[in-house]
C-alpha cells in the first residue's frame, strides 16, 4: 500500500507500469513536436527525412525559417511586451492586496476578499467578453457625451494587458499572502519602536522578507501572460500575441515553423521552471 | 474570545486599498454588471434598443443553443471525474509509494509540461493523431492498419485532450493534501486488518477531500471555459458553448445574444462550484489555499 508496508511484487510492478504510461502520455505530444521541428520535410509529418536546422535558420523562397519569419517574430515581441506590463502591474497590485488582506482591518474585508478570489472561478472567456463590453460602453460614453476618443477602450495592446492583469493579480496576491503570513511581526514592532514609520518598515523589512515570493510570483505572472489565450482572444486587435498568432496559423494548416516555435517555447519554459524550482528549493 | 480591533482610516490602508479597489471594481465588478445589462438589451421592430428577455428566450427556444449548453456541462463534469481517476494514483504514488529520493524529480516531471502553452500541447496532439500523423504512420508501417484513419475531430479525442490539459490542476492539490496525510494512519489500519479498498475509501479519500474539491473546481471551470481544445481537436460537430459565445461575438456580431450566453455560462459555473462546495462542506477561501 505505502512504502513503509510490505507490498506484493505484482502491486508494485503494475503501479510502476501505470506511472510509466502516465508520463508517456504526458510527454508524447511535446516530444513529437520537438523532434519534428528538425525533420527535413515541408510538413510536420513522418517519415523522417534527415536532420535539418532550416526551420530555424533558412531564408529560402520555399522555406522561411523562424529567425526570418517577421510575422512570428513580431508576435513574440508583442507577447513579451504584454507580459512585461502585466507582470509589473499584477506584482504591484497583488502585493498591495496581500498587505491589505493580511495586515489591515477594515469593514467588509471578507466580502472584498471573496471578490478578490472570484477571478479564479470566472472562465477566461467570460472575463474577456465582459471587459470587451465594458470598455466598449465606456468608449461610447466618452465619445457621445464628452466628444473624446479614447484609444484605450478599443481592443488592442492595453486592453489585452488589463484583461490578463485582472486575473493574474489574484494569483500574485495568493502567493505573496502565503509568504506574508509566515512573517514574524515582532520584527516590525521592533523597527517601529526604534522610530521607523510604517512605510520604512515595509520597505526595509517586510519587502526584503517577501522578495523570494515576489520574484516567484513575477515569473509565474510573466509566463501566464505570455501564454494566455482565452481572455486575449476577445481583446486583441491587429498586433496579435504569440498564442493567438499560432492559433491562426495552426487553423489554416501547419508548417514545421510552428514546431520550431514550440520547440523554443518548450525548452525556454522548462529552463525557467528548472531555475524557479532550484531557487525555491534553496529558500526552504 | 477575540477582541474586535477598532478600525482607523490610516495612510497605509488607503495606499493598499485604492489600487485593489480600482482593480476589482473596474475590471471585475463593472464589466460583469455590464455583461448582465447587455444581455437584457435587444432591438424592437423599429430598431430601437429596449429592455427585453428575448436573448434568453432565444436560448431556450433554439434547441442547438441549449443542447450545446447541456452537452458542455455534462462533458465538463465527465472530464472532471476522469481527471480525478487518472491523477489520484499518480499523486498517491508520488507522495506515498515511491522512494523519497525520487519524489522531487517526479514532481518536476509532473509539473513541467504544464509550463508550456496549452496551444503547443494541443498542437502536439494534432501532430500525433491526425490522418497523416505520427501514430497513423507507425500503425500502417507495422501493418496494424491498412489505411490511416482520422483520429481527430471526435468526442473521444476531445475528452482526452481536455483531460490532458487540466490534469495538473487536479494532481497538484492532490499531492499537497496527501503529503499531510500521516503514514501511520494507513499502517495502523493495515495492522488492524483493513484491506486496500477500505483504507482508500475510509482514510485516504476523506483526508484528501479539500484537495479533491479544489482540484475539481479548477478543472471543471477550466474545462467549461476551454475554447482551444474543443475548437482544434473537437472538430465541426463538437459543439462547445464557448464556441457559441465566440460565434455570437465575432462572427454574427450579436453582442446582446453573446452576453446572454456568457452570463448563462457564468451562472452555470458558479452554481456547480457552489453546489460542489456545499455538498462537501468546504469553503472557497479554504479551498484555494
């Protein structure tokens, strides 16, 4: 049953087989995608025609590799910019929210806490259309009543940033709150007794303590934003993010360039995950 | 007895409260109020905007709409149950069976695929399963199949894809809740002659309940709101309710109808989550932690 009890050989072997199958199931699609990025073929199919790097580097009429594919490179750049702003915004607001819910007292606190959690249970598609509708309503209001045209209220870069921020901030709040709860508040009291004000205490002591959680939350926020599809789908305009751009390409038929991008994403995120894991291990 | 601390308006409180209020009011509360408002607007015969329930009436009168809705709900519950059945043994293996020195490594393997974009994972399945795909290639090579068959664009593949996509969100809460289960409880039960089934249903499952509930909630919500997987490997007849919403918004440009659909989906997901919490006597704020 468990490792400290005697187990029959059959139990252990069949369990190992199941786990093996599970991990094969887990990794098969990723592995195949990576391998076929290096196949010398016009399509991401087998048979294997030999190893090539052309889907990354080529700039030929019949074969344009990723590094010369302007549309895909641009969408990667857009995604990186969106993720940057989402990370800054959600880390700032999420940290404020963590302080608010962990250290402050005010009326209707539990109601507000419940509201803060709600983005976790709202489907991303709904969040996307709600924000699209509301920004449209605001835009109409500004245009008809005040005669001002506000580009922020139309689908585009900043609306995507706001849409993704609206739920990623909740995740940041939860991560930072969890760490803040472990903080020894006598340290704060000591600093206050020694003449620091509340903001000096937060800046010099509490934020230093929170730094690993904030860095971890920022990494997760960046990745979630970079890969978000559901909410972005409704808020995006001409400057498409990478997931939206890939989606449009896959829908219209696929080339190994998509495999090349996927390969870089898989390698990049795995490295980021490993680094993140290493640092969180070191913390404990 | 706890003393209720008196509440003062202080500068730190204002500094923390303002951005949080702006976020929650402007990006969560008002947009959803607007969603409800839009869903109750329609045009009368003269093209004037009026208040009306016609968008909701259309939902109930058009079988394709409500059938898709029911289908999406039933499939989402099915996917949630299947995800639990697949992930539970894995979580138990990692926390209780495998030698402790492999635990960290297996945990990392478990998490890694989910850092990769959902789109890439679905694309991987497309390459594997399509008519010219890798699995068909091997099956015809080995002579098991004479002709490649199309394995994409059906319900079985779609459900598998949805289970695959949401597995992590079940496995992680299960692992963390099983980690807190004291091994000696299982040992004691075993000494007293309980069989594996009894141990599983009387000790493991009750202890794991908070993890099961939080995993199920997240999986259910993600499945219900999933657009990519049904759209890409579910094919034309795999109607998913989010596709209806997308069609109303982007293709027919009927935002009022789309809002009504969106609001119905929101109500459904809230209701199922609420019922799940009530049935298992859990609290949302406890479950998410």
